[in-house]
C-alpha cells in the first residue's frame, strides 16, 4: 500500500512540475512577443519589405 501512495505522490509532483514548466515557457513567450511588437513598426506599410 505504501508503494501506491508513493506512486501517487510522484505522479502529482511530476504533474505540478510540468504545469510550472509550461507557465514559465508561456511567460517567456509573452515577453518575447512584447519585445518583437516593440521592434516592429506600428504601420505595416512602413516596413521596407512590403514596398
């Protein structure tokens, strides 16, 4: 019975760790998108590649 409890706790620990990793990755992506949005011009017509 102890093994079942240990397996249960390990499973929840791994699930919690995975959720934390996803949250960190999501925050990093949001920061990267904000940085990219600041670097791009406000109006798409101002971009030299579209002329």
